[in-house]
C-alpha cells in the first residue's frame, strides 16, 4: 500500500474511509500468511564516533582520572589531577565517562571538565553522560543537559542527536526531546536524518500520553524532507495508534508494514499487548497461538506484562495458560509471577487452584515470600498447615515479616468466625497467655518475639465488635494502651459507634475526649455516631450542641439521624419542637432534606396545625426546595381531613404545573375528600382526571380509588352509579378486595336494596373473604326494615 500524498493542511497520514474495530484488526492479522521477518537488530548509533583505538599513553591518562575521581574523598586540588588536566580532550572525557560505574561520580567529572582551560564538551561527551543519567533515571540533570546543548551551540551529528533523544525518550522526557530536536534544527546545529527522526518517533511512542498530533506532524516533516519511511518509522507509529485506541490507523500501518515485509516479533508483541489493554483477552491469546504457528515468539518481558494484564482483566484462566507457555518456551518463572497468579486466583475465589499453585511453587524450589503467604494463610482450611508454615519460616524472617504473617493469621481467624482464638493469639503475642493454654493450642506458640502493632489490635477489636463482644473489645483497647501501642482513628470510631449503638453515651463522650487528647481529630463518622445516639434519645439540646461542634470541624450531620429525630418528635406529638430543631439546624449552617421537612409537615397536620403546616410548606418552597409528590400528598391529606378540599385541589393543580405527576395516592386522597365533603360529583370529576383524552389512564386507578367512589356514591343515595363503577372496576381488570365488597354491601343496605346486598355477600363468602360483623348487621337491619323476616 503506497502512502497517499499528504498536504500540510491535511496531516492525517493514514485515513480510513470506514470504521474498523479490534475484530477487523485481528481478522487482518489472522488472514495474512505471516512469516517471521528477519529480526535484524535496530541500527543504533553508538555514542562515540568511529576511529582507531586509543593510544597507550592516553590509556594511562584515562585510568588516572578514573582513579582520582573514584577515590574518596575527592579533592579538586589534587596535584595529580592538575597535572592530568592539561591532557584533557573530548576523547579522554568520553572514555573516562565510559569507565566510571557511578552516575554521581560521572556527573562530578562531567561538570568539572569544562572548568578546565581550553576544554569544551562535544556531542559525544554529552551522549556518554546522557547514557549514565538515563540508565539511573535522573531526569532533572538530563533535562538540564538538553538545555545546555542548545545554549552552548554544540554541533551534533544526526546519529548523536538520535542517541541523545533516545536517552530522553527512555525516561519519558518527550517534551524535552521535541524541544531539543526543533532547537538544533532552527540554530543549524544539526541537520536531522531519517535515523534522528526515527529516534524521535520512538521517544514519542514511549510516552504514557502518546500524542497522535505530534506523531503525525513529525511523520509529515519526514515526508516533506524527502526521508523514506522504514520499519523503524512505522513501528513507533503503530505503537502510538495502539496506545490511543485508533484502530483504523493501526490497521493501515500494520498493512503497510506487512506489505513491506517488516512484521516481526516486536510488532506482533505490540498488537498482543494492545489487545490485552483493550480487554480483548481471548483475541490476544489467539494471536499468540498464530504467532507460535509461524515461529514468532514472545520475549520474557512481554510474557510478564501479558500475565499481569490478563490477571487485571480477571482472566486468570488465560494467564495460567500463558504461564505454561512461558515455561515451555524455556523462560525462568520467578516468584513475582506466582504472586500475581495466586493473588488473582484468590480474588476469583478459586482457593483450591491457589493452594495447588503454592504447592507447585514449593516443589520447584522457589521459596515463598511474605506477600504470597499473607495472601494464602487466611484460606488454609487446615490449621495444621498454618502452624507448619509459621514454624518453617520463623527462623528466616525478621520481626516485621513475621508480624505481617501473624496479621494475616488474625485476619483469617476473624473472617472464619474464630474470634476467640484470634483474641487469644493476640494475647500470646503480648505474652499474656498462660502456659497451659499455649500447650493446648500450638497456634498460640510464638517462638520468635513478635510485638503486636495497631493493625493487629484493630483486626481483633473490629472482630469482637462484629460478634457483639463489646466488653472484651474495651478490655483489649485498655491493654493496648497499657503496652504503649497507640490506637488509630478507626479503632476509636468503631468503639464509639458500638457504645452509641448500646446507648452508652457517657462512655462514648469519654472516648471522644481521649481521642482528642491523643492528638487524633474526630472524623464525620465519630461525630455522627454520637449524633445518632442523641437523636434516638430525642435529646434536642445536646444534638444541637454537637452540631455546633461539628460545624467548627467542617462535618455534616447525617440526614438519616436528623430525620429520625424529627420523626420521633412528631410521633410523640412534638411537631412544634421538631420544627424548631429544623430551624436551628439551618441557623447552624446545615440544610435538612425534604424528607425531614415532609415529616414535620405531617406532624403538624396530626396535631391539627394545618395552617402552620401550609406556611412551612410555602417557606421551604421559597428557600429553593422542590417538594416531591410525597410531600404534596401529605399536605393534600391534611387539607382534606380539615375539609379544605378546594385548597387541596389547588395543590394538585400546582403539582401538575411544576411538572410533577400526581400518584394514585394523590387522586385517592382528593376523591375521598370530596366524597366525605358530600360532593361526590367533584369526586367523580377528580376521578376523570386520571384518564387521558383517549380514555386510557394516565394514572392507573386502584381498588382503593374504586372503593372510595362506590362508598361515596352509596352515601349520596346513588347506588346505581355505584354499581356502574363496580362493573367498570372489573372490566379494567381491578379485582375487588374484602374492603370493596363490604363498602358495596353496606351501601346497598343503606339504600334499601338488601336482596342485591345478599348476592354480593354470598360472592364474598364464595371467595373466602370473611366480612366484619357490621356487614351482617347491616344486611339483617335492611331486611328487617323491608319487613322481610
């Protein structure tokens, strides 16, 4: 595929006319008859210019410099150094830098050299030093050196420029690499060639935030300069497009490379890793199999990256298969791979496989590290295995590693519900367990002294609290302080919360003060645990005092607790006090939610303070609250009960204007209000509003809706209309319940139609619905009134 002619106004070098996804890329890879191309090593420019070997007299000078600068302490006033300084050349400096092992010593020598009369660094000495700094990942001095090259107007060969840029790219100093490249061009210090450009593209591809725009700009520059694209041009381009998920362009680049015969193991590895990154684990694995069929193998680093990537994608099955391939390929598997695989198996709850891999690792002679053991110990089903592991490793591990193991054991015991044993093991670590107990339980044998730390206490205290053993937890907390181990915020929080849940408020406050005296700041959880206890106690004064303290600390009271306090106050008829509490919350800078206000409005209605409830509703609307359907329903219910049904209907209209959709409860409340207000026609009109113009319900009436209308119509003496509603209820698929039957039967009796009432009474009994006594009484009374004994 020939590259299209690209104008400067259209920088996309690989433009696709149709969208392509990873499946298309995979399809192309699989359909190509791939063979491993010659895996020629990349032509790399060395730091030094080629030339004859150093004369023997210079070898002594070089060794002299190395000896002086490596001798500690180094002195710039060394007489021998002053003698050697006159023989300083760029060739000598480059060779000395090559001979020094430490980047720090090399940097001291490098900065000393240009202070000598007649000496100036050239591109090769800069590269020799850059090699040291990039290997040591010393970005700051490497960045400074790039600036120094520009400022000193140092001329560079294209190969030397490429080498320095690769050093910058290896530590992701991509911005600096581009700056250097542009500056040496502008200043005429170097005329970059294809190798220089390829090194710059490689640097761009190694950046975690690969820039497509930057890549394509440099590719365009190459074209405009007349440089041919090579394998080493397109490989970083493929890498950037894969990194950024540009599947179309990646496909086109790969196609270009294939047609030129440039596809090798490195290119295929880029694709495999990209499939893994995109979450296409199965496709990545299929591609690996295709590579094997064509004798293209993965290198050790790619195996490692893929195995870790597959585990991160929760595809431990494929990671294990790749692990086997790696071993069959002759690569040595190390403990880091066992660690990640065992961790992945445990995360997937494949405990048997994790333990099997652990056994396999031991059989292969790889000694477990603490990381693997801490993952596995909580899942040993046999306590004997835990004891055996602890006994085996005690002599080889230091106290910190042993502590990590015991932490894992404590976690396992707590998770398995053996909280008492965990408590006793912690006591044994503190040497508080009796010899008899230790003799009876080998797990409690702690041969090597392991001082428990805060984490150990936290595990056991949390476990004791989880199992309701508050007293033991408090006792262990005291022992912890006695041995000089400082509790953390989490331990204080959990103990305070447990005390508050047990209504032990005084002790909670005592722990809070101890926490503050220990220099630990209470968190929002600390304060809210106590706030919740105060709210459950309906202690409004103390709740407000604590809120003031919380405001100073920047902590918000949890809504569920303030709402609970309002609900409890209203439940005991103290709605006015609940409203005052909400006002005080606002004054303290906290905003109650709409549920708390709705609860207060409902409380006011229950104590006949309807006008006050209305005013509160208006006030919260004025403050920017948007009451929901439930809030409106509460108010409508109160107004209907106060026989202020017209005002209630006004609120229904207000709801609709605000875009709220009235619920069936809303309509039921209003229908019931009109019927109880002896205005059943308005009740029927309200019922009609539940249906749209097409006759289909906007809000589906329920059995309560129909029952309310039937009762209202019967009370108004309109029994025939009530029967029409009854029949319509059945046609709409709404089955009458016990209450509906009783309403119709008593209504028919009130209207002097006991014979029909008796029919519905028999229907009711046939459906095994048991009427109340008053229904029988109503039927009997109706027959007696009709003189039909």
